[in-house]
């Protein structure tokens, strides 16, 4: 039995369309490089890729409290839900 600890060149984790922002491609490529040595770090890179995708689609990073009117940081989950209003099938991929 073999246990993979390192692959070079790195395995591509995702196939990205040509229109994918470079920042998203960079984060997914970085995750592919780390998947065997540091899976938790690779997961964080994928989360950053989703954050970059939300930024590229101008999904707000903050939310406004309805009672006080104050702005506070929003969660990635809330951003994905907002993204789902205009891109429902794409947003569904993040909730599987």
C-alpha cells in the first residue's frame, strides 16, 4: 500500500472556466499544492477562493442591522446566499 504525501506538479482540484478571475484560479491552484501535506490549509485556500469569487461578483462583505442601521461584517454563508439571488445554480454548488 502507498500513501501519497506529495505530488509534483500539483493536482488541479477544480476545472475553472476561462472567465474565472485570476485571484480565484490562484487560490484553487494553491489548494492543490497543499492538499496532501496540509489538508486544513488547503481547505482554507478553497474558502479564500470562494471569498475572491464573491468579491469578483461584487457581493457585499457587510450587512446592515435592520434595527440599529449599523453595518457589521457578514459571513461567507450570507454572501453565498446573496450571490444565489442572481446565480442560483452556482450558489447551490457551495451548499452541497
